[in-house]
C-alpha cells in the first residue's frame, strides 16, 4: 500500500475529529452546505458523492458538475461578504499557519464554521478524505475513493515492472526554478510512475533551485505542468509543445533533456492536486516514461 489502510481511524477518538489547525470537529450531524476553498478537497467531495452538498466553488474548480455553482473567487482571498450570504455550515480552507489576521479568523468573525487542511502528502489525502467522509455522512464512500487511488497506484507501478526507473525534474515553476521536494504527494506519485525525483535529497517541500544545479543533475526527462494542452495523446512524430517553451526560458535550453526533446507536458490541475485523481496521473506518467505495456 502507498499510504494508510482503508478503514484506519482518522484519529484515536472514534467521535470528534481534528483538522490541521487543531480544531475539533463533530461529525454526528452531517454537513449539508459546504464551500471548499481547496480544489483538491472539492474534487474529493465530488468523488465521494457529496457534490450536492457544495453551494459554491472557487474560480479554479473546472469540473463540469460544478459549473452552475456561483464562485466565491480565489481560494485564499474569497469574498467574505458572499460567503456570509451563502451561510454554509462548513468552509474548508488551507491551514496557512501564517502570522497576522488569518482567513479562519475572519470566518470566525462572521460566524462561519471551518475545517483547515494542509494536504502535502498521500497520507494527508487519505486522512482528510476520511475526515470529510465522516463530516458529510459518507465514510464508506470515502474509503472506496481511497482504495481506488491505491489500486491505480498499484497498476501504475506494475506497468513498468522489470524496467529501470528514470530520473526526472518536475518543473513546478520555471522562473525562478521551483521543483518537488521529498515526501510530497508529487514525489510519491513520481516514484509510483517509475521516476526518480532528481531533487529527492533537497530540503523543503517545494524548493527553489538554481539552473546550474538542474543542469548539473542532468535528469533524463523534464516534466512540465501546463494548462490547456496537458496530458496529450502521444502519436507518432509527436513533439511536446513544452520543448519550445523551455528553450525560450533563460537557462533551460542548457539542460540536455530539453535539447534532446525529452520533455513531458502534463495537466497542471491533474498533477498539481493531491486528490482522487492522483492514481490517474501516475498511470499517465508511467505510460509517457516507459511506454504502454
């Protein structure tokens, strides 16, 4: 298994559960009016069958199921006035941990209940999916979603069995260069797909690195998250459009993988969200790296 076992309790207490700001939540009364400010959590709620509990979305939620919902704006800067008008019984937000006046403080000020999540790892996804499943009264459905991700991970790992993993750099941000650190959900996803994170030894979840260091580590592939043409169907003669993008950015043309055309575009939303589609992302990347089996 790539994380916690389905059915494992979210906390030692079978009653209340705790979010990532240490806030106790009582799941005895299922939440029926929810606003999720985290796209990965929104996808999780839809996957477990709670789309009808959502009363709004953010501008980053592209699922057609949510198209008719009003938008509250961004995930970190939603319209508080509109949130108050919606009167949700739960707002799911990112656990910032920052100093100063936090979004959760503002929600307290207008009398809205909230649940804070900082989803950085696959285990974090498991834990919050179970917690949310309990909060909407669908714990078995949450376990099923987690189990499906695990099955997809297993299928992705099996797809390149017997082959050597290849070293990659995942370009979270081109300028200044940012990549994936060890232990994150993307680091785990890369491993499942038969990739070795070239920066698995670096400190930090989403570290900034120098172009000189990218060149020195000489990855076999460069993976680029994009919007609009990600996860394309690869046909004979296909040339990844991100090759030209990288060649135009200072320093990237010096990376041997870029000059050799060993660049893989992936859907930024699919790969950038620690949610129920992580297994789908791993299967796609395994095919791009190792070919269909």
